[in-house]
C-alpha cells in the first residue's frame, strides 16, 4: 500500500484516484533546482534619509545611555545614603 493521507483513504476510490492524479510530482532533490528569481524593482534610498536615520539612532542611543546612567546614579546615591 502506498503512503496516502487518511483524508484521501476515507473517500471513495474514484475521488481518491482523481485526487492522487492531480497531485504535482514530488522530486527528491527539488530543493537543489535553481529557479529564476522574479525581478522586482528595489526601492532606492536617498542619502538624506540614511543620514536622518543615523541621526535618530544616535540620539535614541544617547537618551537611553543617559537614562541608564541616571538610574544607576540614583541607586548608588540611595545605597550610600542608607548605609
């Protein structure tokens, strides 16, 4: 008996034969086939947008660093006042 899904085994033999015949062929090494990639136009970016993103990233990093520094400073200050 060939391997078949349980759903196909439950239907009548004629429908099963039609369903099996309509399945695409399965190749063992199909993943090795090189297919042509669809050519799509990639959106270009402007240097101004890249510079703005870089500036935003630097500002966000600086703000986060300041927040972490102030949090550690507050914890150390509270620990030194309590001790």
